[in-house]
């Protein structure tokens, strides 16, 4: 039965510096590279037919390290639809300094809520509006054809996908935070119905 594995990229330089990254291209840290290798080790027993990633280098580098660790070569599809949410005026800013300025509750809503965007940026619903049509057409298209799919993308593009797969409410998605380098495994039956889900910790 086909499987879908979602992985958030390894720790980036701005993750380590507690800064809003969004669409800014920043590299992985050494810890991030280690997280990608660890994800690859966890997935060694899986077989994949195709991989998807975003247009941003931290996701692409994480995927490359994972595939190297797994010692496999498969087609890779890169698309901006899987990019992280665009954080607008917050991009590059330190998260704690923004909490000090605007308050913890407001910044939490900007980061996690479904429909409240940061200044000049995307809410999760905006990210979902570009991620989910691509997910349904391309990624689920491969699943429907019986292919095993690996997606290495970002916290919020993956949250949008998980919100759809797990039928999460706006309130539930507020509490979902995806750790870097952690594989989420979804298995489907021959009718493309979700049968099992697990997180490889």
C-alpha cells in the first residue's frame, strides 16, 4: 500500500538564531545536517518512488542528505508551492524581540493560527491555498498511482498538509508544531483511504 512521508527540513541558521525565516534562503546548521542524516537513517527500511521539496535550499539540502544517507536515487520535484509561509515584515526578525514588542499571545497567533497573518505576510490559510492544490494534484496523484512519496518541506507547508490529512480544526492546528527532521508517516489503502499514521521519533 502506498505511503507518504512528510519531513520538516533540518535546523537552519535562522532557526538556531530564533529568527523568522519565511522565504529567505538560509543554510542548514551542522545540527540541521545531522538531523537530516538521522531522518534518513530512520527511513532506511522504506522504499520511495519519488521525492518532493520546495524551492528553498534548506529543504533541498535536507532532502539530498537524507537520500544520500538512504543510498537511493529517485526523481526529485521542486516546487514553490511547498515553500514555507511568507512571514512578511517579520522575516529576519528575532522571535523574542517580536514577543517583547507585540506580546506573546499575538506572536503565537502570527506563528500558529490558521487565519491571522503576520504584518505583510501569509496566514496558514494562505500557505494552504497554494500548498494544498499542488498536494492534491501532484503528491496525491502519485499516491493514487500506488507510488511511495517522500516530501521534505517546511513547518507550515507540512502543517497545511497534515491539517488536511488529519482533519484538524483551526483550534487544533494552533497547537501543532513540527520538529525539524522528524518523519511523519501516512499509509493508504488501495482506495487511497488513510489507514495508519505514525511519527518516527
